[in-house]
C-alpha cells in the first residue's frame, strides 16, 4: 500500500499550484462556453498541458503521453483552488476521442482544433424519446438522397443543443438491417435548415437539457464517421476511454463536510442539529459510506495506474453507489433543516444557495441518466459476477 | 364490523375526485405553480361543502368527522391540488369549534368559502434558529417561518407556549413575505409580528394538540394520495413504455419496484383511515396514531416518490410528465407539521418511553 | 368505520372466555400431537365448536356455518389466555379442506374423522429439492403397475413426516404430459415399505422439517384424490380457502411490546436502552410499521366479512411485508442487547428464552418459505397491479 | 502509488487461503461447532507464521503490519475458521509490544503457538447490566461477559478505566463459564474475577485504544471475508440452480440481488485495506477509520448475509449447505467489540462532533 504519488509528481503538483496562484485571476467564473475570456483561458491551459493534454500537437493539443496521475493532480489542484479547469462539453470529452480513434485525417484536421479551442461547440444526438435504456432502438431516419442524407426524427437529452454549432448524431440509415447494424454516426451543422431545439425543463426547475427535432435536415453524404451502418461501433469505441473527471467521491467528501458545518450551525428548539443523536447517526452512516467510496476510487485509480490490473467490480459499481449516496446525503441535509430544507430559488432562508434541494433532485436524475440503476445492476451481475443473461425471448430485430 | 369507508364516505370521495379530475388537472396545477391563484378551485370545493365538513351542523356546518377530512385530503393529495384546505377546512375549524360558540360568525364565513385561515405552527412544534413567537397582552411579537397558506385572510398562530391566537392578515403589525419552496402546488409565507393584534383562541395546550393531530393526519392523507397517484402513474407508464421490444413493466426489476411500492403503500391507506377514525372515536390511541401515521407516511412516500420517478426513467426527471410536482408535494409534506424523526420522538414521549 | 363486532359477538366472546376460564387446565402445554391429553382437549374443543368449526358433523366436525368473526374471536381469546387452540398440522389445515372439496364420499368418511380427532397425523409431500418456487417441476415418479402406483423420488420440507401416519403427496404420473397436467395427488401410509424420513436441521439449530425419500413405494391405485393428472388442480383447490390463523400483525404487536420491556430493563454503561435515542427511533419506526400492518389486517378481515369486497392488494402484501417486519423487529432486539443478543440455547444470559435470535432466523426462513419474496413480488405486480408477465422464452415443457 | 496488496501480501493471502481451503473446509468447522477443538488449525497457522505476524522481528516475530493482519483476518472470515487469531495474534501482541520489552517471553510463546491470549474488553467498551471489572492492588474483581476465546491460556482484560491487565486462565481467582452463542465457529466465555491475580499491562488509555482499533479492523476484515464468501456462494448457487427451466441467476430479480450485494460489498474491501494501512501509517485518520470500517462492514454484511440466504431459497435456511455459519459469524462480528450504533457514536466523538 503506497498512497503517495512520489516526488516527481509532487513536483508537478507544485508546478500546477504555482501556475494557478499566478494565473487564477484570468479564469472565467461562470460556465460561459462562448466568451472570449473562456477561450483565452482554454488556450493558456492547453499551452501548459492542463487540458487537452494528450491530444496530438498537430490537432492543437498539448501532445503529451497519457499520465493518469498528472491528470488527477491537475483536476485536484484546480478543484482545490476552485478555478475553472477549461472547457468541457461533449465535443471535447466524447467527439474528439471518437475522431482520434475512428475519424479520417480530414475529419481530425477539420474538427479537433476548433473544438478544443472552443470555437466549435457540439451537442450529442444519441437518446430519443423511444430509445433510452434501449439506445440501439433509435429511429431517427437518415435516407440517402443523391449526395445528401435527409434526416427526420427527434433526439432528447441534447445538452448544450441551444448553443451548439454542430451535432454528432446517431441515425438509422439502414432500416432493414438488424438494429445494431443499421446505425450511422453523422456530423452536421446545427444551423442546417430543419433543426428545432426546445429547452427541456427538468425537476430542478432548470433546462439542463433539450429536445431536438429534425425535419428534412439535409447533410452532405461524407459527413459520416466510420462506414455506413457502423455507427453503433463508432459510438461505443470510446466507452473504453474513461473520462478523466474529478472523482465523484471527493465531491461527496466536500459535501459531507458542508453538511457537518450546516448541522453545527442550524438549530431546532435551540439545540444544534449535530447534537441530535438520530440525525448524527444518519450522518455517521453516510460518512462511513463516503469513506468506503473514496477508498474504492483510490483502488480504481491505482488499478488504472498499474497496467494490467483490471479495476473490475470496483469500477462498475461507482455510478450506482455514488449517485445513490449523494442523493441520500443531500436528503439528510434537507431533513435536518426541516421546513427550511424546503426553501428554493429566491427564498431568503436558502442554505447553500439551494444546492441541497437541487442536488437531491439532480442526483436522482443521475441515478436514472447514463444507464439507470437497473441497467447498472444488469451490467454488474452479468459482466462483474458472470451471471447468465436473461434468455432472449425473440430474435433481435 | 366495517373497516373502511361508509357509503356516504365513498360518495364524498367520488364527488371530490370527480370535481378535482375536472378542475385540478396537471395543467391547472401548473397555472397555479406559475403564479395563478386557486380561487376557482376553492369556490368549487366550497360548493361541495368541503370547508364546512368539520363544522358542526349546529354551527352551520356539515358536522362530519376527521376521517371524512382525511378522505378529502387524500383526494387533494392525489390531484396535488392547490387549496387552503389544510388550514381553513381542517385545522382552523378544529380550533375554533373547540373554543365554544365564540367563533360562530367566523365559522360561518369559513363554511361559505369567504374566509381563509392560514396556520403558523412551526415555532410551537420545532423552532428553527432565531424564529420565535411571543404573545404579550393580546399582541404578538417575533416571527413564524413557513406559515401556510399565502392568501389567508387570517392566521391561526401558535406561540412558544402552544397557545393559539388569531391574527388578521391585514393587521398593520403583521408583515407577510412569500417564501419560495420546492413545492409549487402550495405557497408558504414568513409572518413577522410587530405588535400585531391577536385574539386569544385557546390557552389550553390540549386544543393546540388536537389541532396539530388532525393536521398531521390530514397531511398524512394528502401524502397517501400523492404517493398512490405516483405509483399509479408508474404502473401505467411501465405498461405503455417499451424498450427492448417489450413493455418495461414486463421486466422483473421494474415489476418488483412497483410491487415494493404497493407493498409499502397499501397498509398506509388503512393506517390513514384508522388515524382519522381514532381522532373522533379512540381518544386514547389518537395522538400516538397521528404521530406514527404522519411519520410512517413520510418515509413510505419518500421511497415511493423516488422509485416511481425511477420507473419513469429520464421522463420522470423532466417537467414533461410533471411527476416532480407529486415528488415535491411528498417532500414538503414530510417536513410540514414535524419532520419524521421529531414526530417519532413525540410518539415515544406520548407512550411514556422517554421525556 | 365500525370496529366493534357488535353485541352478539361480544356475547360469543364471553362464552369463549368463560369456557377457557373453567377448562384451560385441561389443555396440553407443549406441542405434543400424539398425547392422550391433546386428543381429549381436541375432542372437547370440537364439541364446543372452538376448532374444526365448519367441518360437517357427519365427518366428526362441529358443523357450523362459516363465521369469520367467531373464528377470529376464538383465536384471539385462546391467544390472550395462552391456551392451546387444538390440533394443527397440515392434515387438518390443508388435507381436510381438500377432501371436502375434491374427495370422494369414501375418502371423506375414511380420513376426515380420524384426522381431526388426532388419530391420523399427516404430512405434506409437495416440494422437492428440484422443485421449490417452480413446484410444478416436481419429478417424484409414480408408475402404475397393475393395481398399484410405484413411487420413487424425494420430497423436502415435509414437516411432521417423522411422526406422520399418512402423507398427501404430489407425484408425476404422466411424464410425457405438459408439466402442470402430469401430476397426481396420492394418499398413502407412511409405514409403507420404502419410505425413509431424515430430519432436516435448519439455521435455527432445530429440525423443523424433514427430507423424505421414496424407493419403490407401492400404493393402491384408488388412493388418489381427483383424477389421474389432475393433481395440480387438486392441490390448488384450497388455496382460495384462507387459513384462519391468528393475524400475524397481532403477534408482531405482542413482540414489540416485549421489545419495549426489554429496552426498559436492559442497560448499556448503566443507561437504559430505551433512553438511547438512536435505538428508540428504530423502535418507533418499527412500531409505526406494526401499526400499519395491524390496520391493514383489520381491513382484510373487514373485506372478508363484507361479502363481495375483494381485499385485493391489502391481502397480497401481508406475507411479504409481515415477514420482513418481524425479521427487522427481532433484529433490533438483538442489536440493542449487543453481545447479549448473541446468546443462544443454554446460555445463562438468554433473554426471552432465546426467542429473539430464533425468530430473527425463523422469519428469514418465512421470508423464503411459502413463496419467496421474489415470487410474492411477481404476484403483487401481476395480479395486484396488472403488470405484464415476463415473456415466455420457450414453450412450457 | 499503489492502493492494494503488495506482492508479499498477495503471497501471504494465497498461503493462508490455501492452508484454510485444505484445513478449514465446512466439515472441519462443523466438527468444531459440534464440540471439537481448533488445535490443529492453530498449529498449521503457526507454521505459516500467523501468530508472529505483528510481533517485531527484534522480539522474535515477523514484524508485519496491521494490513497484513487484516488480510489474514479476511481469509479466516471467508473460511469461517475457528481460531484464537483475533485475541492471540492481533490484539494481545499489540498490547504487549506497546509495553516495551516486558513481555518478550510471552510474545515468543505466542509466536510459537504455545500460548493463547483471550480478550475481555466488553466492559470497557459498553458495559451491559451488572457486568463490571474492577482492579485493586493487582487483583481483579467483578466479571467480564462474552470474553473470547474459550481456550485461552491467559486473558487480556480491560477494566472500567480502560486499563489493561493480564490474568492467567488457571488463576484460582478466575472462573470461566462457557457461553453458547449463535456463532458456533468461535466460543465465548464469561469470566468472573474473585481476587484474581492480574499483571498490569498498561494504564495508558491510548494503548487500550490502539488494541481496540486493530481488533475492530480485524473484525471488519473477518466480516468482509465472510460476506464476500456468502456472495460468492450465492452467485454460484444462482448459476447452478434451475427453476422454470432456467438458472435462477438469469432472473433479473436474482441478478439484481447479487448486484446490490456486490455494489455494497466491493467498496468495503478498499475500506478494510485502507483501515489496516491507516493503523500503521496515518495515525490521524486511523481511529475514525477503524470505527467507520467496523460499523459499515457490520451493516453491509447484515444485508449481504440476509440477501445471500434469500438467493439460496429454502436451501439457505437449512443446515445442508451450512450457509448459516457465515450468516451467524457476520451476526456475531456485528456485536463484538462494539455494536454499530455505539461505534458510529465513537466516530462522532473522535471528530469532536459530540461529547
């Protein structure tokens, strides 16, 4: 057991910290993806290798070898300093790795650089109202008409669609093929006529997502990644590339510390809530779980560092357990506050800027999104525990 | 022996349900949530006699029982209806009737739907932070957090000693501030009292307790209705929604989620009915039962609200089906008139298990 | 809402109480099914209509019309007085109703009277090692050889097999028929050569059940209830007859009162356990559930009384919820006692005669037995909520 | 950075696992449960160096770390092995080593497998009813409930002040009574002290605490092993057992039960490893981590034990597959050295969140 990253990495950590100390004031504060300040900051981060670190120099990246620890150190230091860690979004996190893996040289040259500089913002067109857990059942149709695909259908959960320049989109191009073999992966401009984006308000009261409608949207034939009918493989190609985001258990740790502070400050009938043994026991239970999840993540990280080790179950369970844990944690905060816990939006008694209620709901969304808990349990039991699949009750169509 | 609703009660339930089906559909609730009022709904419920329900016939009411009020509450919860029912038709009449004939005029106004009484009890149940209410010489000072509802004509206020006062909404000493909560189907306010004129309704703590008890049973019933409706929606959705070429309701995981909801929720209905019945008929059991019903419904509804949302998948998280209104109503009911941990503690105190 | 049974029934209640007051000393104390005292007591109870109440007089019963309230009052009064309520066992509770419904006149005359007097004790041969949840997959073979069935196979969960005189047994008589249509319902003497009974010790440390093995057991052809191949319908005929046992939520109520006493008497570091807020909150949670289940049972009872009302879900959920509740309740008792809660058998620190641990385990057995929780949830969702069955993935064999 | 076991640790684990696979199969455990002894198992573990594990090389031991002890504990839990490991190899050496060179002879005997030390800590952790231990002038009075194990040559006893004493098992002032528990894989005793001669091992409460901490981590590791084994058995059973013409493991309900067990249990492994590591390397985190690990494992194992039994259906309830030995071992571990509620309370105290 060795929990240190070693002197080389501690050197890198101070380097990042030093950079942040002298440059943090240049970072944008909000989540504005469009502003000049965000682009300038992104440029600076790429130059230092603090974002787009492993993207080849020829496409505008920093061109470093993959190094999970450095990536983690960067994330930790930016999080600690509460400084914007550069542009995110599905273009950078999903499309760029996909193009690097499956795109043509032309596609790489055309799309990667503007994407990582923030000049080209993408949205993802995967899910449909009728294709959620069963994504491969998607029905948005692409019919070849001369040199153009003609697209009709509807996507949902297209976050950032309202500001996106382009979309990467799964469409059904061969309606008669088996369902996983009739899909193509297209790229097209969101300004193409026939596209309508409607904000999708969710239970938090915000429009974190959109619905996107296509009516006779015409897309040049060559704007396809991979071959016709190979879209499913293209979309899945990067599932192996784990997104290098800050470990969620660290966030849970931050949240539970905030909850402890809350319980020290809030009172009921004059008694501090931390002094209520029943709430405190719930707090301790959750703290124990957070601890277990933090150590679990260290183990996943360690397995990734030590090539050849498969993090296995410890990796598979993080989404299921991590989202439930956060939902419970935020729920406890609401409970200890009682009626004050119900405060929302412009309520002057709001605690934590309304984050307790918002995250309580948002994490219920995350329990569902990106593979519901039911799908997670299927994966854990089948891939993790080697249990038999449910028998097929009919031929895949 | 007949455990359940009488024919009259079933008729009452049907009438209220039918009215609310027509007049409190989701779109109507959304209109209220977006800033509209509930005047037409309350007028309609008044025509059905709802505000007169608990007022004795001798005082111009209908003279029904707490169980009848619980039945109406369940329907209101199922329809997540905006209305002043809890304060105006349940808690205030209980307090006002208990004080003899002194408030007959006011009761008549309540029964006629022309006067709405809000409730400001939080500080007498579990005072939060600096909020407190003090009465001196017929005047109130301090503040109440999260009083309901926002459009009341007067408020029934409980001070620290659990004495009850009535304050007119337009009293110059009263300031009313709207407090936004997650639950947009009802509105709460903060009341600040600066030398506000207050009529003493009761200094008998038992009156406060009986008002609290019936309020808790009514909230539990509201929760029951809301949770049952979420379960019904989930089952319906699971039957219709197809993934992998079959209704998701044919997947054992989804079926079992629904079965677990039903298994937990079904006994709650009997519990709510019994709790309503006990308020009128079984004084020795009434208070503990009210506490347990309030707390147990809160826990079950939390599970149901989450699980029903999960059954709906991403759709449950959106505003499109509006399921979140029920989710949040259950969430608000959980905290109103006592959070579960504190209410269970009260149940223990009432049984002499602790101080 | 009317929770009284009315004056007529209260008269009946005092009658039962009076009977108990003057006769309780005649009742056997233990569970001995064989003793003369048990038989004399049974005879007395039948004469008064306190057991076998609705069994026709011609077969030795009391011959009364069914009256659920009287049955319940009898059960309540015997339970309150802690007096043996007469002989139980699967012969009386299951075989007799089955014969009344499906037996020939000869079978009724031959078997019912000795069964209810306690002269003929039965065991039930339904489950097999390979046929549990899927009972209809049973494979114990019965082959007709002249005028005799020749039986080979194995049964499990045959409670009282070690003392039973006779067995009612499901066997596969038509191996080529569809699985529900190849079963016959046979009756035979447990002294028939070829039967071996082995006690089946369970996790409580007791042998509450047995395994029973059949090797070339020869049974006269006519000892069949119903027709050949109709055994499945015969076995299911009485599932509609609800057994009129004392409502389990009443027992849970008794248990939670015992737990409260325990928590008032036991201390940790000198403090009474009832004064521990965390344990007390768990206690209150369980008390609330017990309350809900008690009222639910009243509702089921009421629906049964008022003909035409279907207790529906309220009835379907009692097994699932009731067994989980008891398991939790007993588990809390163990927890509050800490290490003392582990005491078992001859431990001098045993509380409640070891019932807390025993019931903690026994109720886990009940969660599983008589239809696992998974089967219960299938039933609730399909029959109670009208959800679709799982698609058949192959033809039933 | 390497979060996990070193090659040496994996080797140690493999060795212990192999030995226990061969020498502590279920039949051997049953023989102990039916009244046999564990002498051969302990002799074999001694050959592997297990009792010498935590004793420094300078004192004749192997000088490994708490994490190594946790690894062995996990294997013992997985095999539900009867052995004096927890007291003799983990807790006693921690106490004896901490008291300087005073106990080198005894440590040598422990390392050689010729002396077994039992533990009587219950009264210093959470005193039940009338049990208490009082030390006066090198003599002990009173009683300890549920000391382990039954066959020790001496006992490390903590009195009310959390001071540590050593009492010889054959001291005339000591009476030892066997106490049957549900867990037949280990035996506990009641010790009564009537002027029993007691060597003072430590009056430093921190020594008591460090002994308790490592004991708790070892119990958590034992629990981890036992629970993991139950999950493994459940998965295996679900793959083999057929109902309705398919393995029950292909039913979503059964799959999801197994997935939930795995999802809860998998992080526990990391937690146990970290807790073992922290005892040696991270003194500031060690105590809180030990508490949380003990309590969290108890909760997860309770869920796993119940669920794994359910997956086995009726078979899980019988003695035939013997699953109940694991169930009961988890159940006993839950209460030993502090029940979860009290241990969480300690975690809160250690963080200054309460007194």
